[in-house]
C-alpha cells in the first residue's frame, strides 16, 4: 500500500487484484445461491401442489370412508335381525334396534356393559364370550335369550370373530332373529297332526262301538218291556238304558267331530237364526226346570246377513247355550247379543253368548276347545270342539273371555254375506 500526493493511502495492485478476485468469486457464489434459491422455490411450489393434491385425495378418501361407515351403520340399524358386537374384553360395542326389540334392553342400556351381565345361560360362558375364548364360530344354531322382563325368547343365531388385516382378533359379533312365531306354528302343526290322528282313531272306535251299543240297547229295551212296572229290576234296566243313551251321544259326537264338515253355505239373517234357536233353548230350559233368565239383546231392525249353513250354526248356538246353562246350576242370566257393524268395510258379523255362571279358570281357557278336554263330571269334552270345528269351516273364529265366579262370554265371528 502506497501514499498518494494528497496524503491518502492507495491499495497496491496486488491487494486490489485480490479484492477484485474475491468480489468476482462472491458474485459467482451469489449467482449460484440465487439459482439454488429459485430452484428451491420451484421445488417448494411443486411440493405444495403435491401436498394440495394429496390433501384432496385424503379428504375424498375420508369422505368415502365416512359414507361407507354411515351406509353400513344404516344397514345394521335397519336390519330385522338383532346384531350384537363385543370387544376383546367382552364389553358390548354395538347393539342395533332389532336387538333391543328382541331382548328388551335399549342400546343405551347395553352398549359399554359386559355381555355376560345381560346374557347369561346355563353354560360356563355366554355365547359370544365362548366364541372369543374358543375361536369356534357358529354358522347357524338355536338357543334361548332371556328378555329383560325375564321371559325366554327362542332365537336362531350365528356368530363370527372380528379380525383386522393382520389377523389380530378385535372382538366378536352375533346375529340373531326371534323365532317365537315359527315355534308357535310348529306346535300348532304338531297339535293339528295329533288331532287328525285322534280324529281318525275316534271315527274307527265310534264305528266299532255303535253296533254293539245298538244291540245292547235293543236287548235292554226288550228286557224293560218284559218286566212289571213295580219291579225293582226295571229301575236298574232304566239306568242301563240311560247309560247306553249317553254312550250313543258320545259316539255320535265322535262321528260328528271326526268327519269333515259338509256345509251348504247361503246368506242367512243372523237375527232370525239366533231368534229361532234361542226361543227353543228357552223352552227347553223351562221344561228341564233350569231357573234361567234368557235375554235377547239386539235391535229389531238388525239386518246383518252372514254366509253360513243355518243348521250348522244353530248347532253352534245350541252347544254354547247348553254349556252356559250347565255353568249356572243355581240359575242365572243367559244373554245373547248381536254386535253392531260400524265399519262399511267390515268382513265379519259377530254375536256373543254370555252367562253369569261359575266361569273358567285362566289356565283352562286355551284348552276348552280341545277334544275330550272337560272340567265337568259327566262331560264328554266334545261340545266346544265341535263348535270350533264348525265355526272354522265357515272361515270364522271364536273369542272367549271369562272371570271365575262371574261368568263367561263367547264371541262368534262369521263372514258377512256381501251383496
């Protein structure tokens, strides 16, 4: 470095050249840094574009997953079959409305609670816990689920383990449906088969018994004729004849019950049919000394017409009235009603026969129309069975209401004869 004439110091050529070289190097490096920065900005912009695309794809994927989840949940919620899911700890994680209807527990009561608390059985483990512990699934089986109100509900069910993509167990699920109606129909079918077999047997027995009964009655009648009016043996013969007469009635009822009902249907005025039959019942009750007050409760303008065989329906009315009279050994009131038809679209007309007799116990109500079922000392158990058979052959049905020591009402529904 040298001094100038003005007294200032000047850079030597060597220093100046070094500074110039450093500046040029700095300028080159700055340009490279600028290029790198520009490239970095472009890369950053590209990355942002890719991130935006990925975010859109992720949002779309989440949306689709949410839609699928809502769709599957809707399916589970709308299923008629009950669905219960549990986790590996045995706690309920899913409980759809159908499961609530079948078990009586609401989803709020069930979800989060241990499965074993709600559903117990006689085995060591309830169904779903047994599936978790053993790994054995049920493809289709029957069992009983206990309803919240402590009544058994027969169900058909199947179970499965729930696993993730890596085959790790997440829990178990059970699908079940109420088969109470099916079980009831199976019982009815079995009952119908039993009744059919019983009817065939009854018809055979009745035919086999009828001829000997006729012969016995004829010989007893001849014996009675040959005995004097004051002989003690004549009373015994009379009892024999009464017993034979009762046996003959039983056999006749057996034949009526076992044979198909051959009805000749035609429009019949229900009021007229009841009026004629009840008049006869009233006369017969008076003749036999029954202190029965008969009341006819229908309007004189009642014009309901039913499609029926009048003789068969008269037999129904007679049998029901006889039952009511026998239920009032000390007297009472026999009431016959014709129910008003308030709906122009009605398919049935109905009448009621009520008494103020001894009534029927609740445990007997469902059995009174079974053949040979009777609570009477001298009853055959066929009168009401024949009533049911005739009414059902008319495509009608019966309804019974009774209170012990207060009386019984039998309501008969018969199809209307539409013009």
